[in-house]
C-alpha cells in the first residue's frame, strides 16, 4: 500500500478513504524511532473525531512525542482533557500585540505623529481580538496612507475581522490601481489562487512573460523582469507574501475568502480584478498547454534517440529546468487544470 494506490481508490470526489490514509500514516509512524510530531492549528480541522483519538492512542503505544497547538474548543477538550497543556492567555496575546504595534508605529513617520499616534494605538489594541494577522495587515493599510487625514479615515472605517479586512483591501486596490497595474495584479492572483501547488518566483515570472508575449506586449520580452518582489506585494495589497523565493497568500483564510468573494461577484455580474474559478482553470490550462507546445517545438525537435537508451542524447534535466522555468509545473499539472474546466463553457478548454 502506498500513496499512489490510495489515490487510485479514491472516491468520486477525489478524496481517499480515511481508513486507508490512516493505515499508511500509522505504518510510517510505527517504523520511526524517537519521533516528534508537531500539529499546528488543530482547531482548523473541521472533524477530528476519527483522526485525533487514533493519533493519541498511537502516540501512547509508540512513545511518540506530540506537540499540538489549537484554540480552546469544546469539541477538542474531551479528547485532550488528560493531556498536559500550556495555555496562552488572552492577556498574554494582548501584551505581545501591544509591544508589536508600539514598535511598528514608532518606526513610521505618519503613524508616530502626535496627532494620530494615540488613536492608532487605541484603535488597533481595542479591535484585534487576538489576531496577529489582522493587526499586521491593518498596520500595512495604515502605512500605505499618504496623509494624516487618510490615516484617520482608515481608522474610522476599520473592519473588525479578517474577512472584512480582506474585502477592504480588494476594494482599495480596485480604486487606486491603474488599469495596467490592476491587470498585472489579476494575472498574479490568478496563479496564486489557482495553482495546484505553491509557485516559486521564477515560475511566476515565466508565467507573466508568457501571458504578455501571447497578448503581443513587449514589456517582458527582453528577459529583464520589471517588477521587484516588493512591487508585486504592493500591487497585491499585502494579500500575498513572498518568502524564500515562494509566493502565496498570507494565510489560507485569505485564499478561501478571495476565491469565495470572486464567485459572489461573478453571480452578481460584478466583474473585478479577482479571477473566478472558471477563468482561473481556463487560463492556467491554456498557459500550461501553450508552454508545452512551445517547449516541444524548440527543444525536442533536434534531439536524437539512441536505440539502446530510453533517453534522447543531450538530455539534461537540470539544464531544461534552468532554461524552461515553468516546464515542470506545466507537464505535471496541466491535466489538473483541464479537469477543472467546465465542460459546457462556451470558450472551451
């Protein structure tokens, strides 16, 4: 039994049976010595009734060290009531956030101005609800203000939760970005929200270059990518993060909200820079297939096969990866995006 076998027996929805997944996972655990297992944000798992009791039982039998992090929820307490816990109290979180806000405000000339400093501190500390991410994004929104009056207006209309903040950032981008910048932002979000795995920046740059080339633009044709990582983060309003050469949304909740918001707007015929699931699948499938066609025409046509070797002469996978940065993604995941395309879509796929 392996991962490939499990996926071969998946349900019609593409979800493997839990018992098969657990059998494979527990077998792997039982083969390890001195295993330390860390599970973060256990509360974000919608149903722990199958997984958690089995994991705790296995940890006891195999002497596995478990470190679980979670918000305190009733549905989890009954499983963890006999487990040693270390609780981070709300006042501890508040104190940490207060130190963080004070430090960030002091570093910014607008936010540290005597006319607004106190109200910035009070507003953020009154409404954070224990969410560091909300505080971080609100600080970025405030730092983007170009005047003290704008800082005050932002504080007056400050959303109280993450979803409201995500929507506020999208609305601000749609109002403030030029048409060209909004187009770039939509192209970036299309791939960040729709890709089958996290993209590295070299892949994103290749994607944007291919799309602009297909549209007849020459901006990216000379090989010098004109946008820095900071430019891209700014155009996307801090909804995305670039770390260690990878680009993704700042949090899974960000991705979930943006995808849902795009579908709501589509149903209301409100076209915006947020890509719908239909547009995303069509765009990604098209780019992957176009990239493969371009690669096959230029790279494989001159390769000669040896009768005693299954690989063509001169075949260097590392060289191909270096020269064709989207090659691996397009060949592995084109079918994923094709299958997500609606069969009855008039544009086809």
